[in-house]
C-alpha cells in the first residue's frame, strides 16, 4: 500500500496551536481528486493542500486545495502554509525572495520578508449587495448591530459576503445559520460569510463557511485582500499607497490569527498583499 507523508503547520501565527492549521502533502503524485477530497474530509481541517508538478511556466509547484466538502479555486492560508513547507524542504532555492505557486485561480505570487510570507491577492471583483436586516439574521444579530454599510459579495476567487458590525462584542456574538445563509445566496454558488468591525489597526474578524464544511475559519487569507478593498471602499480604512493593516481573526474560537495587509497604490489599485508567519507542529504518514 502506498504511503503519503504530510506536514501540519499553523498559519498566520508565530505560536504553535494558534492560527489556522493546514495539512500539506508535499508529494501528492498518484492521488486523484476524489481521493484528495476524501483525505481532506478525513483530516477535517479547514483546508488540506496537495503538491503536484506545476502546469504553468515559472511556478515552483502546483497546489490543489480542498475543504472537507469541496475543492477551492484559491485559498490564502493553504498558499502561505504550502509555500513555507516547500521552502523548509528545499524545493525553493535558498535565498529566493519571490516565487510563484500554480493554483486553479492562476499563478499566485509569493514574497519572502524576514520570517513572514506574503501573497499577492488575485484580481478582486464585486458582486451583488444584500439586505442589511437579512444579513444580520443570518448570524443571529439585529439590523441595528450593523454599521450603516450595505453588505456585499466581494471575491478574489473565494466569494465572501462582508458584513460590518459596530464593535468586537457584536462580532463575538455572531454565529452563522447555514439554512438562512443558503436562502440568502439563492442562485449563487456557495459563499462564505465574513463579519468584522474596524479597529485602530485594521479589523477584528470572523468567517463562517458552513457550506464548505467549515463552521468557522480561524484565518482566511483569501478573504483578507477583499476585506481591505471593502473597508477602503466604505471609508473604514485609509486608502493611501503603503497603508498597512492587520485583520485579527479566530480569537473567539481560541485560534488567534494575525493577517497582515499591505496596500499597493491608492486604494489597492496596484494590488493588495496578505502576509503572516507559519510554525510547524506535526508530521505524519497516510497509508492507503
């Protein structure tokens, strides 16, 4: 029976057993998509990443990313975590400070800066807006718990509905109702639901993805670039080039994560980077 080794790392933290855990299979040749999905379901983490030979020129590796229920076009903490594992295993040349990973969304640029890894958020697009009272009800809140900002779907490959609320206590009271979320996005593909409040340094956030098999995600890198864009669009964050923000996520669930944001160009016109640290926690072998 074939063996497949894997690594588990905690992403967007410098402390073990915090941040967002990720399983990475560095040598996934021989696994088909159906088996990858079953492995992700078996491990039951927010996401599991499988490393394969690249299909796009200039990329270090191809990465396929699965939640317990579906394959993702793009996801942030698997991109950062897989990049760290590839560097740790010598599959990125020593001293390299920029490289590409091949994902369904396209070639994703990575940048090394000290102990942190940064990804460039793929192109961001804006989707439909949603009724404030209905969005509040999805997470068990009242309409007056929300800031006077219309919730909207924004995506960089992983669609999120962004809902701005009044304070951290309100964020902590939120809990997604899967049935109401499904009704809300009727006619759309499954979406994630991102609740946040502005802070002096950026945002205090939570993300719910019940339709992806993830009750709550401790750190959502794919949602953080669009979060910055949404905040800047509504005057909730500075728009100047070089602006730095931090999204603090996962606190309520005991997995505090710090997702760093760097804005390039006015209001992110030249791109938005999301970065953070990674710490290794486990090694294992899967026998099939």
